[in-house]
C-alpha cells in the first residue's frame, strides 16, 4: 500500500509540475518558457482548497467539491479554449489541472 501512495504522489506532482513543460514545448515551442510559467500559474486554482474544512482530505475528490473545481467552472475553462492567446493557455492549464485531480482520486489507492 505504501508503494501505491508513493506512485500516486509521484504521478500527481509530475503531472502538475513536469508534464506542462512537454505541453509548452510541443504546442508553443517558440514561447515555451512563458507558456510553462502560465501553466504553472494555473495551479493557483487550488486556493479554493483553503475554504474547505479540512483543507486537505485524501478521501475527498477535488473535482466537483471546491468552487474552482466545480463542473460549472470546468465548463468555463473549456470555453476558454475557443479564445486565442493567453486565455487559451490558461484554459489548457486549468483543464489539465482538473484532469490531474480527477485521475488522482479515481485511478489510485485511497
């Protein structure tokens, strides 16, 4: 079981911190550093965790629970894909964040 929690944490932080480099390099090679920083900045969406009690609960799914992780918010993030420039990049980052949080809860040990 300990191995499961290690790999769950590894996958979570890899997808939040490292994988966005690949997104930036593949789709925005000319400005990959700027895009990577924007993608990292979208992790500020986790500020909504501060309003929960407890702030962190490993048995709770973030998606659908926190206000910035709500299905309505996710729909707004999806609509951001239809804009150009930084709005689209922010939308990509936020949606990828939601996918990461979703897999973190549903595909690993609890």
